[in-house]
C-alpha cells in the first residue's frame, strides 16, 4: 500500500487540513500504516497535483490560514481501482528479530529487556484497540458498511497483538533459561 491510498482513505468522510489529517491518521489508519507529518504533507501536494484532492484556503483569526483537502471524484475512482487491485503483503522488518539471531549468554538479559518493553508497548496498544472497539464497534452487525471494514481492521490488530503477546511470553520464558544457564556456569 502506498501512503497515497492511506491518505485518500482518511479523507473519504471529511475534508481535513494537513495538520488535522496527521492527527487523525495517528488514531485511525496510522495504526496500520505509519507516516511522518512531513511525508503526509509531501503526499498531499502530490495528490493535489494529480487532481485526486482539491484544496481550499480557510481564513483563521490570529493564526495563519490553513489549507483544507478533500477527495475529488478522480481520487475516489483511483482509490476504488486500488481497492479492486491485488493486495501486496509486506515483509516484516523488525530489528529485534534480527538481534535474536545473535542471541548469546552475554546479551540474553538485554534482549529479554527489549522483548519485555515490546510486550508492554503491545499491551498498551491492544488495550487502546479494545477500548475503541467497545466504544465505537460494540455491535458490528449494525454498523454502516464502511465502518464494518474499519471494525475488521481493528479486530485484526487486536488478534495480531494478542498473538504477539503470546510470542513475547514464550520468548521471555526461553530467554530466562539462557540467563539461568549462564548464571550456573559462572
């Protein structure tokens, strides 16, 4: 998926400024597609140049004017074409997993601490996803069609998080045996 499609998706329901989009992105599509504010602003310009977004200047009191972006018919058509196209699976890139290939008695404690930190981070994320699910998606059968899709993405995130937590528990247990072996040998 390209950042362009994530931005177009975020603009389906509302016109937003770059700042509003970046903030909204962090609590929606951004759960599954990361981008910096700078990347978002660059992509907004490109999408506008392609005619996939319109932009209008909004006057503000005591602040600089803001540019608000909205998806055009051409943008909706491009997004629809993308949705109907083949889906690419992205290979995982995770430094921690490469570090685990270098496990030794000397670094087992450090790697266990990294796994524990990841576990805590994932616990917070799964808690947030569950909170969102309970607040906004408690009865998925009654949701409008597009919101059902958001629900499915959210539950995929929850399930992946739960699976990752189980992996962390297994990893911590195994890393503890490496640390224990090292302690016995000293």
